[in-house]
C-alpha cells in the first residue's frame, strides 16, 4: 500500500512520515545501515524515529534466519501499561496527588522474590530496581480524558469520560542491560544465526527480561495506586523493545521503540507537557511491519536540551505542564533533558500514522501528574553536591595557604 506518508528509501527501507515531520539525518543513516545487516529483509522507521546508540529508536526490523540483539538494545522489554483507576476525577487535583508519589523511586519494601514467583520468574541480581520506573524517558503518569474521537471503541474498552487513568512507561532496568552486555562481550554488535545454541541462550535471557519488565510495570502501578489509596485494573500492557518470531519462515521481528500493531489498542504518549493518544491499530499492515510509533520521539538530543532551552525557562517552569498539572522530578538534569520542547508533537506523529492508514484515534488523554523521580531525593542530591563543592573549595584554600606559608 502506498500513501503520501509512507516513503520508500530503498529496496529494504521505508519511513512512515509526512513531509512536515522532521527526522534527523543521523537516524535515517542508522536505519539504512540496519537494513544492510545480515539476513535483513526490511527496515521501517516510524514518525518518531530518532538516533540511538548504534541503531535508531522508533523502528522495526524483519530479518530471516538472524537475531540482532543490538537492534533491541539494552532496555529489553520496555513498554507501556495503561490502567483504569477508581479515583474520582472531581477530586483528582495535581497539588494533592503529586506529593503522594514522593519516594516511588526508592527500592520497594515488599518481597520481590514473591512478586516474581507469582509470575513464574526467578530472582535476579537486579531486583532492587523492581517496582521503579528508572530514569531517561520513563515515567508513571496520572491522566484524564481530554477528548473522545471514537465512542464505540472507547466504550468497548470499558472507559468513561470521567475516568482517571495511569500510564506506566518502564522496562527491565539493569537486567536488560546485563543481557546485552553478555552478548556484546563475546560477539560485539554481531548478530546470531537462528537455531544456534548462542541464539537460544540470548532468546532465553531476552524472554526473561521481557517478563521481568512487565512484572516491573505491574509493581510500579501497584505502588502508585497504593500511594494514592486507589484501586485499578490493567487495560493492556504492550512491549516496544523486543525480538519475536514472525511467521513460519524463520523470520524475526525486532522492535526498538516501536509499539506492536497486532495486539489491540495502544497508547502513544507525548512529552510530559503534551497529550497521549489512545488509538486502535488497523490490522494486518505488513508494510509497517505490524508496528507503530511508540511515542512522540526526540527532536533534541539529551546533551543539547539544557543549552538550547535554559534561556527560555526557569527550573520552576519545568515542574508544571500547560494545563496546570504537576511534574515530580528532583533531578535537574532530567528536567531539562525531558523538557517538552525536546520532543516532537504527539498529535503530529499520530497524524502521520492516521494518514498512512495505520491507526484510528480513539481518545486524547491529558496529564495531571507525571512522576519521574522524587524531589526529596533530588534535593538531597543537590545538598550533597553543594557540600562536596564546599569541601573541595576549603581543601583548595587550605592547600594554597600551605603553599604560601600562611599561619593561622
């Protein structure tokens, strides 16, 4: 199927993006390079495509007889879980909800081994992070319904306009990184031939990380709901960083920041200052490798964000969203790196998917509170940093005084 927003770059490469959607040249170069990997059949970039570490984020790759761990990356199993809560929207005020989320980045005080065992998983050396969102672009966000575009699909999910929702975006924390490190220490960025013992070992570890990541999102939601004194139910949980078998031909579908389009409704979030879009995928779209954008996608690299935005905002400005919602983030660097202007517009990204005939918009969700990391921990870190700087200054002054022979 050919549309104005599905662009063919070469025999194996397509990009789903309209002419008005900016995609960085480095991301396109990485997509082209991935298409040249052994066994690669197709590489498809989504409208949220942006450069990653070696391979692009916001893309899907289909390979025959080969598994490429580098295309999945370190955060194996990363995904989104949407929960419906029983919170009363009339009483869901950001200034009341935000303080209750403080401390959710601290290790959970429950029994992680029992939590994992209930899901058929064994303990790992990384379980201190279980139940935490992590850093980077991960978050837990309390949302409300801003608009409904498809009443039948919306009600089919059991939703109402007065619902308060919870969206959790997190992955396998240090576990996925450890899985990729084991592979890279032996094979660097090389792929693995399907059916070999090495491929089987990677896939077993990969599948464990995917399951751990889902258990992590479950626990994050459990902790958020407990902090708010609320109940809730998971509507769906979808992974966007993984490799899975694709059909009987010995093919493997790799997704790196690409939501599955073959498992029901999806949420495509924007930045913490933007809306999220609840959408219904159009089924059986092989030309998009059964995948969709997983979010708005970066337009500013992390190292660029603060330098380009610092003159336009104060730190305090970054702790609110345009609707008066709250942002809980005690890490100043993360505040700038994840500023709304560092991301593309979610509505435009989803618009490209609509134009390509890949999704139907069901509803628009607005953020009330976005949790990144505790302000208390951030303030403690800043106090520690100031103390270290004072100590270093005093040590330098004492050293210089000694060199001059000063007397007390």
